[in-house]
């Protein structure tokens, strides 16, 4: 239950901070609440704003096209910035991780 509360808190922060994705944290919170507190899981799943994308991901593994575009764009920008700020082989690490994440995101069905 503590982990679920932690991820709800991170999700709330992500709603206000442009660099943190809130939906991912709410999906993780729902997973923790499914085992510890089904009432809170239902509150997340039935929330009018955050419920639909969480249900779509849970039921079909679907991600909205606009969310895919935003995520891949943000990862590309952060990879380019990292390439200029880091030195040596470390400058390739963010691009590699972001590329793997982008492949996962882009291979999910559209919501």
C-alpha cells in the first residue's frame, strides 16, 4: 500500500512537472493497489481524467498516439542534450536506453 501511495504522489507531481510522466506512475500505483487496496485501485481506474489511459494500457496494452509522440519527442531531445553534456562512451547511454524505450512505446497498439 505504501508503494501505491508513493506512486500516486509521483503521479500527482508528474501532472505539474513537464519532465515527469504522470500516467506511468498511476499505472504502477494501480498495480500495487490491486493487491493491497482494491477500493483505491477502483478510484484510480474510474477517475475521469487518468482512468481511461490506464484502462486502455491494462486491457489492451494501448497507448494514445499523442502520448507516443510526446514520449518519443522528449526522449529524442533528452538524448541529444545528453550527447552534448556527457563525455566518452557515457554520451551514448541515454540514446541507447531511450531507443529501447521508444521501440517498446511505438510497438504498442494505439488507444
